[in-house]
């Protein structure tokens, strides 16, 4: 292996991230993690703009509806 680049990290939560999904417009990203939270991030600044809570166990996947605006958090 001649070239290795790190294109992402798991600094989005205290426990491992389980999935990442970009919004249809590319402005936001959502992550899910083993903490049971889903978080919404600004894709450009990487700032957390909201946390969705309510699961008692791991959240294994997040997805955006292809025709809807990002969720309000």
C-alpha cells in the first residue's frame, strides 16, 4: 500500500458510528451511533446542528427521504 488517506473519522459520538447519510441537497449529513442517537451535521462546517434522541439501544442506520427537506431538529 503506497498511499493511505483518512477521509473520515468517528468523532461524531462517544460510541462507534453505525452509518452516515448525506441529505439530497448535500448541505447536511446525518449519523447514527451505538449511543442510540441520530445527529444532523452541517456538511460544510461539520458542526452538529441537532441531535435526535429516543432510542434505548443502538441506531443502526439513517436515511433521508429523496424528496423531503432535512428534518427540523
